[in-house]
């Protein structure tokens, strides 16, 4: 693949495949380690957050209720792309 994303933003509640199922598919791909993956979803539990991190998710974000909060999270996404991959 010649052009890979720098950040994958994944929702847990997608219509055809859950976010966890998508992570299971991606986890086996060698290029998966070349970009950061974050979960951006309406809800997730602490246990679910641990399982997500075990599958390579960098961080989890709850979808905000206000435009200002959305802009703050968007700025965080930009910072994640600009920073080094851990």
C-alpha cells in the first residue's frame, strides 16, 4: 500500500461490522502498526477500553455533546497525527 493513513478514527457501533470486529481484522495486517487508531464512540466501558488497548487502540474518546467539545477533540486528533507513534 503506497499511501496509508496517519490516524484511523473508529466507531464501535458501526452498522455492518462492529468496531471490535474491525480491529480484529486490522490487527492481523502488517501495516496496522504504522498508524494510530483511536475509538470515537458514544459509549464504552473501562473493561472495553482495556480490550481495545490490547487490540492496538491508542486512545478512546466519547463523542461530545457540544460543538466546542468536538473542536477540542478534533484538535487532539491533529496533535496525535503530528506526534510520534508510541
